[in-house]
C-alpha cells in the first residue's frame, strides 16, 4: 500500500471536496486490512477531527456517528437500552478488542462486505444512513444500491422500539469470518429475519417475515421460506448445502428465542 | 541409581523461567531485533505457478532501480544440491534443492532474490523482474503422484546421501518397508479384522515469530548470522558445504526464538542473507511475511494411512498392517524420517502382536514442501491407529479402554520394532525401563469418569456429549545420532557460567539446564548463568528436535555438573590437605572433619592468589536408547446434532515423562502440544485452489485455536523415573500433540455415530454424516 | 510528514511516510519491544495502547495518532513484571513473542473493567494469539493478576 498524502479534513465539506479531487483519494475509517488490499492512494482523508465518534439519542432514535469504533458501540449504555442491546450482538463477535478499538461502524457498513457481521446484526432493525452531501437512505437501500455511492457516511440512525433480537455467527474459531450469520428480531411485534455471509452480503427474508407477520406460527416453516427465498453458494469455507442447513436451524432457533 | 525426588531442591520443584520477566517486559531480543541498523532488506520473487520451467529471466530493470544493491537468479548462485531439512550428517533427506533453480515446483517457490536499501524499494524491484515461464502440468493430488507423467524433479545433480528409496523419476522422495512375522497369515487367523483408511492434512506451525535471519561480516571478515533457528550447528555445516566456505568462516547465533515446533529446524532465508552479505560486504536481513510462512516455508506431511488390525474374540490383538502414502510437496525434507515414525513411534504401543508390517511411499507433489513439525509421523499414525482401535473395540463388543489395557506396552517390555526402525536408519533395541502407561490409562479414566460417561451422555434433544480416548508414545532423541554438550566455568564468587549448544526456542531449555546444573551443584538457579546456541562460543548440540533437549542436552548438562562437582571436591581436598572422599560439599562450604573452606574463598583464590587456574569442564552426551514418554488422553465433547458444531469441554491427559525437571514448563509443553493437536483435529483446514494456490495462507483463513475454543485442560503426570535420564527425566516436547485427532474422532463417533476419516473433523463433515445415518 | 505524539508520556516528533504504520515507526526508532507477528490485523502480537485502549499497531497509521498518547510495554514495566510472575506461576510463559501484547492488553483490562467475568476476560484477550501455551494457563495467570490489589 502506498499513500502520497495523509489529509486531516477540517469539515465534511472539506473532506468531500478532497474526495472529489481524485479517484485515487479515499476516506480512511479504521484502516484494518487496508494494506492487505494492496492499493495505492493519492490522499487518505482522515475524519477524526469532525466529531463523528459520538453516540447520541433522541426520543425516536439512536444516532451513531460513522467513526464510532465497534468497541464503543458495543459498550454504549445508549445502545444497551436498544432492544436490550441486540444491534450490538454481532459486533461482539468481530475479532478481538484490539481490533474493535480500531474498526468503525461506518467502515463496516460502507464496504458492504459479504462477510460482514455488523451489517447482518443491524439489518433487522430500522436503520437509516445519513450521508454528506445531505442524503438519507435505509441500510437495505444502501446494500442494494448499484455502484459506488459518491458521498461520506456521517451517521447511522437506529429507530427505537420494543422487542428483542438474536444473532448467531457460525464460525470455525473466534478469529474467523462467518460461515454464515443469522439475525432475527421482533421489532414492535413484527418479526424480522436476516441471513448474511451466504456468502453474499446480508439480506432480509421477506417471505419468512410475511408468513410470520400474518400469523404464521411454525418457525421451522418460516426458516424453510427464508432459505427458499435467499440464495446460497459454495465457497472455500463451506458448501451451499451446509449453509442452508445452518440457516434453517438458526432462523428457527432465533425465532423461538425472540418470541419468548 | 534412582535419586529420591523428595531430596531434590531445584529439579522437580517449581522454578520460574529464567527469561520470563524480561520477555514480558519486552526486553527479549529476537532475530530481527538484532539486525544491524541500515541492513539491506531482502525480498524474494516467488513463483505464481505450481510447476514451471524458467525460459528466460531479465533482471536488468530491477538492477537499475535506485536503492537496489543486488539481484540474484539461479544463474548467480552455486549450483550445489542440498537439503534444507537441518539434520545431522549425512542427512536422511534427499539433496533435491538448489538455492535458486531454473525450475519452480510450487506456488511460492523462489525465483529470484532482491536486496535493497529498504523494503519498499525491494518490493518495487521485484515487480521489475521479467520472467518467462514454460508452465508445466502440476501434480496436485498426492494419490496420483507415483509414476505420474509429470516428473517434479527431472533435473540432474540431485541425490540421496545413503539408500532411502529415493526414485525421483517416479516422483518418489523416499520409501520404506518392514515386517515382523507374517501379517497376512495372522490377519487370516484373526476372528475380527478391521480395515480403515484415514487422511491427515498439511498442518501449519504458525509460530508467532516469522522466519527471520540477518547477516554481517565481523572484523575478521567472517560471516555472522543471527537466525531464528532450532539447529544453529547444522546450519553452519550445511551452509559451509553448500556455499563452499570453510566452517571457520561462519558463525551462527540463535537469539530468543518466537516458537519453532519443527518449522525452524530448516533453512529459510539464511542462504540469501549469507550470499547478500558476502557479495556486497553489507549487512542484510530477511524477515518472512506471514503469507510466506504459510505459503513458502513448511507444513506437516499430509498422509493417507490404511490400518488393518486383526484380533481374537477375547480382545487379543494379533496383527497390525499399516500402509502409508505421504505427500512431501515440492522437496523431500524429512521425507523418510517422518514416514518411518508413523511406524516406529506408534505401532509399538501394541507390542503383543504376532506380526506387524509397515511400509509405503513418500511422493513429491507441487504443494508447499512438508518438513519437520512437532510430533511428526506420530500424530498422523496415532490418528489412524487409535481411531482403528476404537472401531475394533466396537466390533469386539469391548470397552476400548479395556482393549487398550489388555494390549498396550507395559514396564520392562519391549517391541521388536525398536531394533528394526530408527530415524532413516536401523533402530536400537530397548526395554521400557519406565512405562507408567497402565497408570495413565486408569487415572485418566477416573478424571473423566469414563465408566459413568462412556460412550455418551444425552444433554437435550439436540445436544449430546461424547467421550473418547487414545494412548500415545514418543521417543527421547535419536540414539547414537543426537549429541549435546555443556561447558561449566566457575567464576570468582561461586557463580557458574554454563554454555550449551542446546537450543531454547521458547520451550524453556535454558531454564531446564540451569535447574539441572543447580541441583547437582547444590546452588540456586540465579547462580547459574546460561548462554546457549552460539556456534563460536558454545559447545556443539544437534539442536531442538526429536524430543531431544531434556534427555540429550539435559544429560550432557548433568554430566558436566557431576564432573564439576568432582573437580571442585578434589581441588578443595588438596587445599584442605584431605582425601577427596573425606570432603563434603553443600554447594557453599567444603567440610572435612573440623576443617572448612568456602567455595567463595576458593574461587577467588584460584583466580587471584593461590593455585591460579580456571576451573572448567566440558561434557557431552548421546543416547544409547530413546526412552519413550507415554500418555493417555480423554476428551469430553458436546455436539449439536442439528448443526454438527461441537465444543471440546474437557481434555484430560496423564503423562509419563519420567521426572518433570520443571513441572510448570512440562505442563506447558503438554498443554501447548494438546492445543496444537486440537487445532489439527478440529479447526486447521488447509485449502488449495485448482491451480495449486494455497488459500489458507493467513491467520484469517487458517484457524489456530484461540481462548474461546479452549475450555478446560486437565493435565496430570505419572510418578515415574527413567534410569537413563537426567534426574530420571524423559522428553516431553512432542508427546502432547499426538492424541487429539484420534481422541476427538472417537469422541465425536461416540456422540453421534459419525466416524470422520479426514482431518480436520469439521461440523460440516459431522452433519453430512448424521444426514447419511438418517437415510 | 512530521507527527507528534506522546510515547509513554514523553512528547516525541517523528518524520514518517503518510503510509507508515505505528509498529514500523516505533521499531525503526528502536522500540523493538513491539513484535509484529502477522502484519495483517489478526494475531495481536503488536498490540499496544493508544489513549489507554489496546489496538493493533500494525494497523494504525502513524499519521492518525497526532497528539495522542501511546503506551508501549516500556511504559508499564512494573505491571509487566507482575503479570510475568503470574505467567510463571501457572507455567504459561514460553517463547514470549506474544507476551508483550498480552501484558498491554491485560493491563488495560485491569484498568478498564473492575472484577471482570471469565467471559469478559476471554473476550478481552481473544484477539491475542498464542501458539505455544495451552491458553488455559494464560487465562489462570491473568485471573490471578487481576485479583492482585
């Protein structure tokens, strides 16, 4: 990895102008695994002076700055009151504390990595991403957005509500990417079902959710609907068949848990 | 004569590592910490192809790059075949490697070398080297390697040092056959015969310090190399021969080493550092990246092992027939020795058979080369044999513990295999003077509550706990081949300098040596100043491998201490005007009747006042036997029947390694071995793509156990005394790693009815098996 | 570029490349206690403290720590010796390459979480790989250190 300039942005506008200045300019978030990717950059743009590392709340939502570290997110009192802390369950399963002190929530989302635990863990909830220049879209819209979004992620808004959540990362050891990950939640009496790392990036199962939210009581059937709707693939970590088997079990177990 | 352990004050007593505090405080100097400021940084251009011939190579652009000091290709280095294995002389491994060659034989093989003022310039220079390859058809499945039309070593100039079955035209690095009795006849007579085949993977050592070396010239123009090595003396010899230098021109120094486990027995970057410094006159260094450690150093030999075991209805095992196929990858380092241990340190466990046979081939493939790795051969063989014994027990309707008790090695017994099989050569007959295996089996069963729990306990509709066991043995050095030595020098004031060739690679041998010497000289460990592994300053030692350090180097240190004690008493007797047999020495004071003199006073006088001389001794030791440590191991695993996921809840071991010189370090060796063995059994999967690229080449894709996987280890030692060992000790470095694959395989079977024949035992394989059982 | 930061409470100013990582900067300035085991954000050997929090120094751009406080093991020598005592008591010390990272992580844990549960301890240290020990001995040693007044 080679970088010509390390640029400490003085404002979001300043950072945005710098980002526009060259296709080889990039925002630096946590910086993890960056050198493994082996790219060269003209300027790396540092947002650390912009106060984006705070977690705050309003009556309706929790607002997480994009530069909040994964560790601060999981340790946050504010987040712990949100569905009994469920949106942070996934973060706790990411590598070790010495990693999560660096990795940011914003960085985890912007990359839309197929192996992301953070995205799977957040997707059951009503999450809106706030960008600069002013633009908002739901997390799900962003995941489905075609191409690279030419904007800076400023904050993640998580809508408050009643309910609870479940998250499972199937892995070989603690320092591993997920073989598959599953997040299930009951948000204001409405079921949400998400499966990620299939090995594609997380997605909600609308068929399972529709069945459950129209009175469907058979969780095993809901799990079947989820694996029918979502696509799964082989890769070096697991076969498609095994991923499907795991998703079925853990969607069912998750639903059992959140329905209690 | 056995020494009562109760009288020992230092040996067998809790003693902290002599370097532990400094290492925790960051004061330990490892190889790269000692590179000269301003060293040229060496980087290696590595092959992108699994098998290719270099048609042309153009380094002119790289040489022109500002900051590049040296570029070397096969055209620029001595064309002398050697083995990187880091073994004694003559090596039982084929000389099939050149420093650089016109053939590349695996993805990651060395193509060229660049030395530059810094890492970035060196990396830029690598990109400027233009190579035209003739891509050849690789052999990527070791079961098709034998007599494959692709010959991996077609070149001239390669050789075996003595007959090892080397047949490169057939892709055979080594082969071996032995038989005691008539196996086919005994199998035909048996009431029950089981026939099972197992596959084990190319485990990675994954030591935390990557392979590192650096070089400079001293004021006498001699080459001084710091290396993260297990074998500094072998390195010096092999380098001298290969580069055509006299041994006197080379000095190897081993500083602190960040783990080895066999991986650092071999050469990695040392030849390139030496060539760079010799050719440029400038200091140089080479530190492997983590990816290079995974993809371009060494692995364990993957194997296919077929076990046929025959027994009578009453549980008497008649015959064992074992055939192996071993994949040595692109080069044949340790090909024969690893292969032989599958037989020699596994099959004697069941020594009451009427016939036993072992044999097969070690083949070349275009994979990352395999080499020495802790427990080599034994862990592969143990997985196959100890899984098969459980299968046999079930067929016989017996408790596998009872079957093992009935057939396994006992004290004062032997096996004909010891005499037939050594490491690459004939072996040495020996009687088991110490073997507490029956106790280990019994005690381990108590600790896991075997009689109550075996084979399984149901926890819920989806969770079940399975219990499995295995037994194992190792050796203690290689008889008549491994030698260690030790010098002791008395200082004024009564402290002792102890210099040993023994190679501390983190296992704590410096501490152990200090304890042995302190015990014999009746002093404290802090009075013993150990310096080790410097080919200029310390006496010879073969190095840290083959579970030799405690037994071989420890015996050398013990002998030196005994001799020093005799010397001191003799000289004190002269001073006191008495006969030596009338003088007592308590470590500080020499006493004879009413006369006394202190070691303190004598040591000062000898250097400054009277009878001026330096009191010093040197002793060496080699084994006449290789007394095996033994172990019984048990595990409790909990399996999720819906997903195949499982956790190892408790791993119980009882070990007979003779006297534990340092009980805490011995436990560290056993438990560290177990966790590495659990890694191989459960998590550490090796994956290549279809073109021979290693996919599991980082800690993110190759999973060693972490704190979240290890729940409980219960480790005990048997009360045992080996008469030939120092203070009754045998080795303990490797035995811990041997059992987990078989134990976990047996426990998973007992929990689920699924027998996994291919390592690692992944949840996916278990679930697949469970689904097949339902059909 | 010039970067100023506090190294064990002493203000230092180093001239670094914009793409230089903290482990590289410190080692090139003679702080060889920083051990690099993988150089790819995984093994944890290079862990040190930035603003008191454990981070992998192979993955922190030196440019990003302007004005921040960096603690290496040189800054916690007494605590490291206490941790070493417990490692020795439990037989948890071997090659030592991962130990410096452990010392800093464990010290930070003691400062950060009072009376942690076993689960919290394991969570805090899981990002530090060790290939020598049986891991359990390390955990026991760490628990004994955390209990020290």
